[in-house]
C-alpha cells in the first residue's frame, strides 16, 4: 500500500477483503508492477494460443470456473 497505491492505505480496515483485477495494475508506472502484469498475461496468452492450435473455440469452454 505504498507508491502508486498509497491513496488506498486508509480506505480499508485491517482484515477487509477487496478483489483487484489485472486492469487495476496495467497503467501503473512502477517497474515491478509492470513486470508482474506481463508475467500474469503470459499464461493467458499461451492458453489461448494452444486453444487456437488445436481448434478449440472459446465458446466451447466454461472459463468462469
């Protein structure tokens, strides 16, 4: 809760739970955050590449589980 997210430090109490998604981090300038975003995107890109190679359509899968 420092650097680019310091404004959120007082927004939550200890024990609060909040779900962030990748798009919350994509526009951040912190180099470590940028590297983590790239790292998180690689498996997704690979997954869809493999689906394309073997001819599986996204509509054939339930990707929400």
